[in-house]
C-alpha cells in the first residue's frame, strides 16, 4: 500500500525559497531540476515511510515522531500520521537546524 504524501505550507515555502535561491545564484534550469528531485524524493516516501532516520537534534530531546531523508545537501523532514505523510521541513543540511526545528516541529 502506498501512503499519501502532503507538503505542509511551511515545506512548500521552503521548496520555493530553495528554488528561488538556486535560480538567482546558478540557473533557472538547475533550480527546476533540484526542486523536481526533492519532490521526487519526498513522494517516494509513500512506498517506504519508515526508511528515514530520526534527526539527531530531535532524538536528543527524546522525540521519535519525525524522520528525515536526504537529497544532499537538503534534508526532508516528515511525520507519518495514519496513512498520510506530512512533509514538514525542507532545509539545507549544511545549516544549523536547531532553531528551525524548534520553531517548526517542536512548538
């Protein structure tokens, strides 16, 4: 059975910001390619949602309700609720994500 994958408004905004940044600093074509591959990676979670690892930042807090997969250098953080996977955050993995995770996933 394949689960449904939905992007939260925050994740959609993250993806737009990534796309815009790459389009400005590289090329619109590269931005389209990266955005498409991030979306493909997120949608592939529908077939195997448990394959993602628990983010270390949240494990340190005892949280096991969020998982992540990578399309390097981007981290795709998600939650599984019933038969729906909610993509919560798409972020550059080279950044310190502690404050972002606190604002978006813990509160």
